[in-house]
C-alpha cells in the first residue's frame, strides 16, 4: 500500500521559495577587492648600453711552418706546444744531396774564377803590343771578348753557389717568429717534398684577438643612434670579457678592426678587439662572452626586467590608465643589463608600467596601484644598459 505525500497549499509553496531565495542571496560572497600592484613611471634618461655577444679568441698571428727543401726528416728537436724563439731549430732534413750540390757549385765557381784570371793575364800582355802594331787588333779584341765571357761565367757560378747554399740551409727548418708551436704534422722518418708539406704552426698568443659579430639590425640601430663611431677602430668603446666559468677577464680590450663588408651568409659583420694576454688565460679557439662598454643613449626608456612579459611571441607590459584600469601594450625591448630592459617602441614618457602583481591582473582589470618605492632608481639609473638582440633570450 503506497502512501502519497499530502499536497501543500499554494501559499506554503510560495513561502518556501521565498525563504530559499533569501538564503541564497545571504550566502553569496562579496566581489573581490581590486588587485594590488606596484608601478614605475617611465622617464627618458641617458643610459649606458652594455652590448653582449659571443666571441671567439684568435691568435694575434699564426704562421705555417713548411719545408722548402725535399728529403727525409732526420730530427725534430722541439717540444710540441712549447714556447719557441725566432731562429730556433724545428726540423732537420737529410742534407746529403743539398751538400753535394753546394760543393759542386763551389767547384764550378773556382773553375770560372781561374778562367777569369787567365783571361785577365792574356789581355794584360796583348794590349801593350797593340801600340807598336806588334799584334793584330783582332787578336786583342778576341782576348777582351773572352775576358768578358769569363767574368759573366764567374757571376753565373756565384749565383749557382748562392742557390745551392740556400738549399743546403733550408734543410734546417727554423722558427720565423717567437710563439707557441703546435703539434707536429710530420715526424722523423717522413719524406717531405717541399712547400706543399705543412710541418706545424706557430701562434702568437700575446696579445690576442677576440672577434664577435653583431647583426645587421644592431648595426643599423647604432648608425641611427650615433653609436657606430664609438664602435669604430680606435673609438671610445672598450670591451670586457667573461670567461667560461663566469669570472671576469682582468683586462679591457679595444676594437682595432671592423670588417667593411657584411657576410652575406649570416648577415653579420665582424668586429675584432685586441687584448694583452701575458698570463695566457685566453687560448686561441676559446669561446667567451663579450660585453661592449662606453656607449650611451639619450632619451631612452627603461623598465625593470620583471615588468616585460612574453605573450604569443610578443613582448608586452601592463600599463595603469585612467580609473586605475589596466591596458596591455606591445613593446619592443632591444636589450637588458642587470634588471632593466631598454624599450625601443611601445612606451612613452610618463606612463605607469606595472612591475609587481602582473600575475594577478589582465587587460581591463581595475587595480589598486601604488608607486614602487625605488621607481626613480629603476627607471633613471645612469648605468642601465642594453645588450644585443642575441643576448636577451
């Protein structure tokens, strides 16, 4: 037997619905207060640009050591990787053939000199006889011609001796400059055929060069801002290095060469700085971080690094506008140093850029904004700097 609930009167149903609605309104939470954010006011300032690149150490001078004589290497008295002086013996090549050629050349010279001496005696005897017509003039002319030929033969023999002795000296391969010698490419017992065979190399490592390659976009910006003349060879810019372990190289360098041609394969241009390297901390082939100092930009806009966000492949900042509402600005940050970004486009002087609290807001949100206490320091520090595009990411 089923029991059905009694049907409520209409007034009871209405009363129940009213009570339910009143309770739901009473339990609804109040709207959240505006998010608190801090901001900086953008002010144009003169900032120092610290440009950062990846650089590579190069030897100040590299000399290839090649054999001029042919033969078998019979000695290699140097130690690979050691410091050598100009004139030190590096290789000795079997001198037997060259020595024999030199002795033969000297013998031919002696023979030519003997003929010359005899020709001079003959001419000396015949010339007095020509005065009294005791001899025909033709005989004197023939003797003088033979004297000239003998002198020419002596000169030719001397040239042959010089060439033969040079070939003999070339069997001893010496260092042409002082520097650090590399590994040997041919050992004792190997046969060399002449200049086509590379024996080793000598590198001068004090001073050294460090080359780096700014992009064409960066160079155009330097031209537009007038910084290019400071980056020219002999300009005021100075170059600092960070070693692979993060430590600072103790000496500054200066730019001494700028390639006048842009590399069409990479769209970059080579800059080269020179550094003293007495302690050999810099090794040719090594990669280092290059920072260019001494460049200044007038009327620059900088904001703290944490204020710039990456959204959809773009750099954006939040700006507090009228009625404390937040707007999004797409900006172009050309570089940074420390905690500051250098803003190329997207911001003007006097705007309120949100620094802290960006995670809690969005476009159109109402916020409770207060000025960052170190706002002035964050936006107008003279040492705020910018590095190259490649150093930002």
